[in-house]
């Protein structure tokens, strides 16, 4: 896509055309790239010259009419110095280093509010020449801070200013740039406040306004008129022609003036000496804090803007960039530019795209760009005085239109389309944008950015404070993986709601901990005896979060209740912090669990012991009380018992392994056993379920005679009754009625397990 086809894209990075282009292949001959570099550098310079002049006027507008020549030269010297320094420092890119709208606006804002309209007595009486030196020193110090950012590898951290703050800052810059050019656009001889414009229409110069509007239209719609001349150049030429046509037809008295004559002079670095003189003058010590804070703010914004622009230009040209080196080049370039009387540079998207897409492939195009501008300053500086001021103002009006943040408009459109209540997050972002924009327009741009960052942090904490509790459920419907005999299962269905599980997620810190404490207070009703905090998804915890856990533990302990923690051991840093804060010591080891299932199982065992209070609980169950033999009379029990073999297993002994052949049914009379499944591509196993007395396992192999699908291991001394497949076949032949009852009981056990699983899935999903 040619430069002429780009209707927008010269504001902040998000305004740029993002279409990628294929990097050009290296030329076979050594200087094969020269023609492309010459054409690209010249084309980019034609775009940079008029815009840089406007930026110079914008940056030093507060110094008054007398300093218009210095302001224009400041805008033109900046790309010359920036590009030459980048070339000498080895920048291997086609990026063009020249003034940027948002950076220039910040310079103008600081010059206006901190120097021209300051409360410092010394500056109130200082001549404009001193204020010019201070303004250039501001640029020099900002470049120095940028260099330090790159030297200490802060290139990544400058990207952490929140997007809504940048959007608000960008919108404020757009509004203020637009408002600052209204006097020139309307032809007012003296400054008129925007609020007084409706009452000052008698002073309006209609021909001047028509020329300004024509210039804006040609720049914004130039791509539809011609594909040969870039829109900016087309607008400049059209505006100048229109101005002198009006002047020739007798409207000269109704036109705004042209720019002042710029005296011919070779660039020199005499401002470096002025900086030293100013820095060694003790009278200027009260200015130092204002100067440092302004330079630091300018450096941060310029660095952020530069890094984002560099990323876009790199994706367009295919060249790799190194953030920290680019920051150092920008910083040193700005220091040199300030010494020669130039304003700060950034990475200009429009000129960079024009350079690359016109054929430039190497850094020599950047040098060509600088030399073309320098030649224009030396050869054509007398012609600059013939440029109408309204044309330059119109170019800055276009910059302000293009600078306005599109994302803000998209947010507003989506909120009106989908409703404000349904998009709280978007609404909060819009509020931050409005706050920053309003404060920046009405007060101070640096103060606005600080407020914006603070408000964004507060909104972030507000959002985060609502996310700590992922889910909560009671264990009357959701049970552990330990199976129970019917009497215990029924009891857990009636009293399992005494066990409450809170699944936590995100950071448990001062912004979320108090909300968690409030929620716990509200759910600790009389029937809650066991509170389980699942911390598997907690990624961070601070001292406030740890204190809330300790406070909850004290409260539950005084009431004779229990607090259990699970899932934290998977995060060593979290476990170490809990240990250092004394949480793990206070909890004691028997109430800390690897996973929530084990914690629920522990609480279930306590509920059963508390409710049954059976001294024989844990003893071997009588044969007649085994669930799989329910509804059988004495003769049937005796018949089936004769087919079973009683076996015992020690703690940790494996009954059978996953993949082994087996055809036996096991019925547990005493102890517990866990079913474990091997994890894919690892040697680790995970527990599927734990079986208690009165339950059975292995029934699938008994029926289908397939290999074992899991490993079963005794958790403690285990007593089982075993029915082999051969004995089962004999039973079906000898006692078919007993075999049918056995199958019915097995089917009932399977159905009951499926119902429990379905109910658990429903509870967890809801």
C-alpha cells in the first residue's frame, strides 16, 4: 500500500496501519539498495518537513510571536540530529526519528504551565530567551533519562502504563492541539478563549477559515484525489495556492499572516554552553524540581510512545529491534538535538512507512532523510517566511483529528450497543479515560497521568477483590472418593452439609482477604463444623491473607470446629510463605492435605465417628452385613459363603495391578483400599476412589473377564471375601436364584455409584 493510500495512521501507535509487508530481498550488488534509500529518504523528508515545522510551533507557542523562527528551526533540527545520531550509533533500520505529536504536545504543555505560567518568581520575570533555554534543557534532560532507561534495561517496563491512561492522555492532547489552533484557523488577530468564540464571530476571517478547511480536507482525503503526491504535501501545496489566490483577488486584508523570516545560519551547538551556565547559576535552584519532574514525565511518555512505534515499524519493515538500544539512541539523539536547539524526537510512523514503502532497505535512507531536511533549511529558509500560518495550523488540526484515540470511540459504541450494565469492565476503562482527559485538559497533563495510574490501580484492586471465591459447596451431595457401606452413606447424606468447601482462586491479598473473611463469617452457621479452604488455584498470598486464615482458625477452634487446608503444597512458594507466617504450625499436620478429596474424606470420617459413636466401628463387619449380600436369607448366605475365600492383606500391599488378568470379585469386610490409575507418560499414579468396609471391587472383571483397569492397594490391614469366576459359574449352575440375587445387588451398587457421581457432577457444575 502506498503512502498516498494511507488516510489515517500518523497519531499514536494504535492509529497506524498494521498491514504487514514482506521484507525486501538483499540486492546482489553492494550499492544496489542506494536508489531505494535515496527515494525513500527524500519522500520521508518531504513528509517530515511541514509537520516538523508545525510541531516546533506547537512546542514553543508559549514563548510568543517573537520566537516563531526559533520554534520552526527547533522542529526541523530535531529530525536532522535524531537521524544522524541514530545512523552513527549503528541503527540498522529504516525507522525515521522525528518529532511526534503526543511528545511535542507534552513539551508544549510543560513549557506553558511550568515555565511561562509558573508561580516561581524568578521565572515570572525571566526573559523569553531564558525560557527557551529552559525548554531545551527540559528536552536534554528527558533524553538523558531515556538513555538511562535503556542503559539499565528499563525498555520493557515503560510498556506497563495502563492503556486507558494512555488513551486519556492521547485524547487530551488531541483536544488541546485542536483548541490551540482555533485562533489561526479562524483568523483571529488576538487570542480568543474557546468559550468566547460564539461572541467573537465578528472578528472571524472567512477566507482564512476556508483555506484552513481546504487544507484539512486535502490531507484527510488526498488519497482519493491522487496516488502520486502524499496527502500531507498535497494539503500544504493546496493551502498555499488557495492563500495566494485569495490574496491576489483582493482579500489580503482578510487573511492571517505568514510565518516570520528565518535568518540563514549553519546549525551550531551553542545551547550546550547555555545549559552549563544555567545549571551553575544558583538563582535557578528553585526551578530544578520542576525541571526534573517535567523531564522525567516527558521521558516516560516519549519512551513508551517510541517503543510502541518501533514495534509497529519493525513488523512493517521486517527489521528486528532491541528496545533498550533504541531507547539509548532516542535519548542520545534528543540530547544532541536539544544542544542544537531542537525539540524531542520519537519514531514517526508516517515518515517511517513512507521511507520503507518507497524502496528504502538500509539505514542509509535515514541519513538521506536528515541531509535532505538540512539542505532544505539552508537553501530554502527564506521561502519558509511565505508559508501561511493558517496552513500550518490546519496541518496540526489534522494531527489532532488523527490523534484522537479510536479505542475510546469503540468503547462508547459497544457500550451503547450492548448496554452499560452488561460491560462493567469496559465502563471502568471509559471512566479512567474520561478522568485523565478531563484533568489533563483542565489542569496539568503530568498530574492527569498520575491520577489515571492511581485510579486504574484502584479499579484493578476493586475487580480483583471479587474473584477470590471461585465456588463453594457442602458435602451432603458432593462426597469424597471413599465409598461407604449403606449405613454410613445414608448418614453422610443427612449430615454432610456440616462440611463446607470454599474453592479459592487468584491472589489472596489485602484487596481480597477481607471479603473472604466477611464471606466466611456469613456461612459459618450452626451446622458448619468443618471448613475446607481449597487453595489449589491461589497464585499469591500476602500477610493480610495469612492473618485472615489464622483469625478463621482461632474462631473455629474456640467453637469446637475444624479448619482444613488443601492444595497449597503444589505451590512451594505459597507453602513456604504460610510456614513463615506460622499458619502451617498452627494448623498442625493432620489438617493439611495434598488435595481437597482427602480433606473431605477426613471430615466425613469425623462426622461418622461423631454421629455413630460405635465402639466397634472399624472392626470386621459380619458376613450378613456386607451390602452385596443384602436381601439373602440364612440358607442363601450359607450357600454363597461356601463359594468365597477369605483373604487378608497388609498395609501397602497391592491386591492387583492395572493391566493384569483377573476374574475375581472382592468384598471388603475390614479396612480400606484405594483404586489408583497410572498417569499418562509418567510413573505417577492418582487416586480414583477409596473403598471402606461393606463395599466391593473387581465386579467388572468378574463379569467381562477383561484385564484390570486400575491398581488396588490396601491403605491399612485389609480383610476381603473373594469370589472367583470359576466359583461364580458353579454358583449359577448349582444355585441360580442366589446368583441372580448377587447380580441384582451388584447392579444396585453400580447404579447407586452412578447416581452419586451424577449428583456430584451436577452440584459442582452448578
